[in-house]
């Protein structure tokens, strides 16, 4: 068994180089590939910055992406304090080799595991000492030349830079949830919205503002605009919401599944002087989104 191990949050372009090397090596050696990952995130168990931790992918999303890349086996280990006490040597000996029959391990540039959190050189030394073949994966870098990481992608999303996040992820970022009742303010202005409650409360939400989006619901694919924020125009102290106006759509989807995929940010959240001013801005937002969609369709043709 050829194995790669890690949390793989977001399964971004850096992770994909590791997975490509994993799958390719297994095929070349006539072996099978396996990813060993963990749940929940180690920071939530060890309480190391857990309050600010946000995830790029749910376990279902991560598993689906790994399988789409050709991984034969995915093993999800429950991360506990007891598990966290294992050294890298114990982890490789008892889990990678002992439990899953690993003969080779693929290491990324910042692949750390075990309570001793060895760097790549240290991990290589321990692995080879246990008889494991070590395969190094190439490093993915962003347009700035910096190595891609889940932390940098989260920072891009926190800044509302969904295009920059897409470049590092290798795909457009999305949120998945269920449609719940909202305050219906959008409907009174002629912009009915689907108010989303996330299935994974720890999922990273992009910065407040308005976005051009793609929407999946009722088994169909649609376009729309999504507003993330607290509705400052209608008062202070409102809860943060994720609301999407789906273009040309007028069906009741309360209680149903929805996925919103972010294309680009079109503006920051703004407090307007009146509801009429907000309505006028929403009309301009829709025109902006439609122009972007038409340009995209023209390129596809």
C-alpha cells in the first residue's frame, strides 16, 4: 500500500500534487493508494486556536474530491487527545505500517504528523528507518511564488478574494446548506432570496459583501447573486446571513438543499440611506452579474 497522510483541508492544488504522486506511484508499482486523514480537525481537540478555526471542506466534500482524483482507499481516523500523543515513529510503525500495511509514504513539503511534529527531513529519516519507501511530492506555488496552503486560502476568503482562493484551490469555492426562513425583506423589494444555513458550522464564509454566484438546487444549475452580511440598512445588531437571489427562479425551496459557488465579489457590504437606495443598488448588482455571466458564456462559445 502506498500511503499519504494529513488533514487535506480543501484538497487544494498543493494537496493535489501529493495525491497525483500517490496515485501515480501506486499504479507504477502495481500497488493500491490510500489516504489516511483525520476528523475532527486537530485544533478543535487540542484547543489550539480552535475558536478561530474555519474549514475549507466538510468531510463529505473532502472524501468526494479525493475519490475523484483516483485514490483507492480513504481511511478517516478519529482524532483524540490520546491519538495526538503518538510520536511520528509510533504513528508510522503502528498505523501506517501495522494497521494499513504501508510500504511507501508520500510526503509533501510541510507534511507534519506525530506529537514531535518533525519537519520533512526528520519524517523522512524516521520513515526510512522503519523500512518505508519515501516519495517526495512537488510543491505547488501561488502567483506570488509562495507555497500554497490552507491558511493562505482561508485568508483570501476572509478578505473576499474568491478569485485568488480559486487559483490556489484549483476550483471555485462553495458553501453547502439548507434553505431556511429569513426576514423576507428581499422579497418586498423584488429580490426574493434563499437564506442558507450551513450543514457544517465551521465552514469558512467569505467576507461580507455581494458576490456573483452559481447555484445548485432542485437538481438544477442556476445563476444568481449572493449577499453575505448583517443588513446594516435595515438596522443594527442583525445576525450575519448568507442570502442568494437566484435569477429567473421563483420556486419554494424552504427546507431543501442548496449549494452556492462563488465566482467573484462585486462590492463590499454598504449601509444605504434608504430601502429605495438599496433596491437601486441591487438592480445594479444584478446587471453587473448578468454582464459577467454573458461574458463568460461568450468565452465558452
